[in-house]
C-alpha cells in the first residue's frame, strides 16, 4: 500500500510538471486576450510569461497609435498591414487595393517556392552536326525562359535606368560554340521561343505601357528585345534574339548568313552549345531591387511551366495563387493580372503581401532594395534611421486621366529591423488622387518611417518582468 501511494504521488507530480511546461511553451499573440492561453484544459498565465506578453501588447498598441497619422491620411481605397515578429498589429485597414509593382513580391515568393533558389535557366544552340568545323545548315537559338540573356554591350548601354547586374552572356555562348571547333554556319541563325506561349504583352495594360515599360517578352529574349546598334525594341523578341546572336557569332569569327527569324521547331538537331543563367536567388534579387518588369512576366510563365502548365500568364497566376495558399498566405481578395504589377485592375490585400514576406523564403527579403543604398530606394530615406536598414519593394502607377478611376498608386512593402531586433514587416498600398506625386506620398511615407523607427516605444520587459 505505501508503495502504491508513493507511485500515485509521483504520477501526479509528473502530470503537474508537464502541464506547467506546456503552459510555458504555448506562444501567445501579444495583441490577443492575455487569458487565452490554454494548457491541460485550463486558462493560465504564468508570472514568467506575463512581463513579455504585457510588454509586447503595449508596444504593439503604441505602434498602432503612432501609425494613426498614416491611416488618417489614407483614402478608403488604400490599405496598410503590419506585423512584428509575425504577430499582427491591428491598424484597422484591410481593404484590397491596386498593388502596382509590389506584386513582384508575390511572384518572387512563388517562384522560389516552386523552382528553388538555385534554379538556373538554360539557353541552347542546336543544329546539324558540324563537318570540318562547318555546320551544314541553320542553327537555332532555343530559349529557356532566361530574362537576363544579352550581349556584353547591353549593361553599359544605359538604355535602361537600372543596368543588368546578373546578365547571361550571349558573347560567352558564342565563344563556347567557337571553342567546340565551329568556324562557320552554312545557313541562318533562327530563334525558338521554347517553353512559353507567344503572348508578348498583357492585354490589360493601359496605353503607354506596352513596349515602353515592359515587353515584348518571350521564352527567348535578349537585351529586352533589342539588337546592338538599335536603341528601339524590336516587335518580335525571338527574331531580335536570333539577330543579336548572329552578330555575337560574327564577333568571335563564326561566319553565318545572319538572323532569320523563328525556327519551325525541328526536333532532330543536336545540342552544339549551351549556357546557364545566374541562380534564381540572384535573378529574383535583380527583379525586386530594380523592379524589372520583363523578368517578372517571364517568371510568372515559368511558375506555370514548372507546375505542369503550358507556360502561360493565366496559368502562372493560378499556380502562384495555389503556391501562396500552400504557404498559409491569405489569398482572399487576391486578383492578379500580371507579374509586373503594371495592370491597374489588379487587387491585393496588404495582409497578403505581409504574410508572403513573413512566410516566404528569406532570400526574398534579402533581395529587396535597401533605403538610401540600392535599387529603387537608393535615393529614399537618405539620412534617416531607415537608411541602410529598411528593405522594401516600391510600386508606382499614374493611371491617367488623373481625375478618374482607377486612382494613382504609390506602394511600399518590406521589412525594418528595430534596434531591439524585432522584425517589423509592412505593406502600404496608397490608392488615391495624384498620390504618385512626391509632395503627396512622401509625408505619408515619412510618418510610416518615423513610427517604425520609434519601435518599441512602450514599456520594456525589464520594466514589467518579474
């Protein structure tokens, strides 16, 4: 009997210890009811946990209050969402809005999830087997979806505001072919778009977008559809890439009959040379940092292709939505139209952008522009606490005529790490009249930055902890 009694006491003690450990292990959202921790069927709040929870709750409330100047300046068509270390801060702004280029964040998260950070695009040259250094017929440049393929002259051409950083060199591909022993091509250089459809532009884009801000793009594209010596984009990116490669071959001493447009897709040819792109992590970083529109559109099609689709924009939209949902990102109210965010009829909730940044691969955050340092933020927040610390994706749409819907857009979505190490993730989509004018959006951005920089402004754990 004494032995049985001792065993019962030991079991009860072990049970109480396990319940206490479980209570301490439960993670409480600092903005939720402090009594809502449930362990072993009981509502508990240990004194060990109370200080941290009260401090977090108070600091979140202080942040929400400091953001009232931001929400107070926003039109009802705008939205703001904020989390601190993944916990939502209630700022009372949840309506979907036009995202502009911040939609590239969603494309980046989905692309890395589907393809992996180390994925590389491969461009190949195929044709008949060479005889005595001569290819007896046409060769074909087959696209693999590489958005950064081009001649070595292109990055230094200043034809784009942000030069290519991680270019895949057509000159190097030509040198590889020459190194294999090819001295001449007894025929033309043709282009094959490879894995994607032939939609070169998004039909929903407003006037003044196609061919200027983005496109034409295809599974085979070089220099954003340009040829050396011509400052204008060609209407057919496939033919332009074929002509560009013909010139690169001539530059390394391989004679040919010149670029001759598209291939008929002859599958009997052998691979003569190939080249791989930089890893996807670098391509995504370039897209986010410089807001590369063509890259975003091609990644959207690659998401579809890699998900078992036919390499289309609409298929990519569905695959992106499914991928985000699989990560636990809320997709209600999500209406994607393109990959670049140039369509002014897309709709995204700020909560969706924040959740994607919080739950996506960390390389997405790593690839964002840095305030006062790089990309589209290189001249923004200079001299402020945000400089060198705020990482974000910008977005802008003018949407003329300015006195009619849809409204102009100015957007910012990213992350700021506080002095205490807290990760503050945010998305601000401003949709209102003339908001793309710096005089209108910068005061709101500055108020946002001031609120983030002041965190935490409430009581510390040391003040409240036992």
